[in-house]
């Protein structure tokens, strides 16, 4: 049987689609609002037609519907922006982006594809949107609009760490099967978890580059250049992140799995020495013996939610116990922890901040592969 032909809405740069073609899904059409992200997407998927534009505009939505009918779309994946619902965001119930799901539903009702994957953060289950001047939870809305034609998978909540991804990222998935289809799509059984030690523990230590410059970096890390050279032999994307010296010193005194807020002396401080008030999970190192915590958009910022390398304990010539790798994960390490290919084809024009941001907004592709494989091995 031929591969399912699919459309991707709110496509970002195509993180979710990474392994779909190899398991029998051809994404032939995609939509993304941001031109820079769409350009990245086309770099990765030159054979996919990308429609750049605002899905809330009727001409764009109609163009997507018309093109989908032309291609014979029978699979749809939609990953609307989650910043209005995410724990890492403002959790603003009035955020207009929460309403974007309704435009995907409009397209679904017009196309009636055989199978659908709707993905977002777990907070979606409690988030309300306004439909016909009435507040209704997003799940209630989806069921109200699609129950007539679709079966819904029994399970909604999944964690990426249960599907071969070394990351604890929890997601809400709606898996829908059109009622005339023989196979009813369900979430597969979990798989063994992968720890950070298993995922990146074999990589050599890497020092950060201080914002204060190379001279200051070498004073603190005499082996910085040697480590940098070794790392970049592994991958051009395994290069040192850049951090402020005060943050680096703070993390040098922070053990694996711990937050710097627990330090008696080297806790996060303002320039005047006053203690910083912050979320308990910021300035936190990952734990070697667990999957990484959720990789967010700000995965290159030490003061963001847990994103610092686990580090290794060592003793200085002065007898002081410190911890190596006082830095965020490199791009290369992020690729591994996010289950992207180690040789992911990142365009040369994409800077580190942009790459970190679009990955952090994505859904781990190995999670998608495991979930969608359950469909394709039964359907194809």
C-alpha cells in the first residue's frame, strides 16, 4: 500500500516530521507563519510544498484546504503554539494563540483526513477558549467538533522519556481515526528509559566561553582551547556556549542534579551581591542518572529552567571541590537529548539562538516516530 500523504500545520522547522518519511508518512504540504522558520523547513524538506502565511487569514486557510484536496491528504499533524498554556510561559488563558486550534479544526472538518495527530502541552487539557462567545475547554471543543466522524485514542498524556527520548518532556496527544477506517489508532506501550549518562555521558568535558572574553576564559579554564578543539572534532555543533562569568562560577559550585539556590555561598546573586529571587528549578544542573528535564526555548540560558550540563566532581590544587562543565548543553548535545539526528542538516545561516529556540518549541521526533509507527505498521 502507498504511504499516507500528510499535511503539517504550525510546522515550525519540521522537528516533528524528522522520521516520518522512513515509517510511511509523506508530508507533502506544510504551513508556517514565520518566514525564517519556513526557510529552515524548506532546507530540510525541499520536496514539501510550504505555504508561508497566517492560518487565521481566510485566503491562507482556503489555500491549504484546496492544496490538500489536490494532493489527496489523508494524514494531518498539527502542533499549535503552546506559549499561552505552557508552564514555561505565562499560562495566560486569554493568549490569542490558544485559539489557533480552532483553525486546525476548521481544516480538519473540511478535509476529513483518515488519521490526525494533534499535539500540545498537558495544560491544554484545562485551558479554555471562547467559542461562540462561550468559554469551553479545548478538549471539550475538539470532541464537540469531531466526535461525529472520529474515534479518539483512549490515552492523551505521554512522556517523551517513555519512547526512547532521553528527556522528561510531557505532551498531550489527540490521536484520531476516522470512523470508516479499519484500524483505530492507540498509543503504543512504553519503552525503557534512557538516562543522560547513556545519552551524552561518553562526550568529553567542554568549558564555556565567558562573555568577558577569551583572556578571562583562559584564566578560569586553562584547557579551554584544547577542550574546544576536541569537541569540534566530534561535531561543528559541539562548541562552547557563551555565559557570564558570575553564572559560570555559581554553577562550578553546584552539584549534578542540584540548583545553585541550595549553595551556601555561591548562590545566584545580583551585581550588588544581593540574593536573586528565582524559580527553584532555574540555575539547576541535569541529573546524570535520569532523562533530562524538558528542553525549553531558552535552553542556552543558565538562569532559565533546568538546562545546565550535569558536570563531574573534581578537586583543585587548592583542595576545593568543584564541578566541570558549568554551562548549558551544546547544540550537539541538544540534538541528542531531543532525539534529533546527530548530523541534523542545520542551515549555515541559522545562528545558535535561533536553532535552540526552534528545537525547544518542537516535539521530540523519536516520540512522534514511535507513536506514528503504531499507526503505519497497522495501516500500511
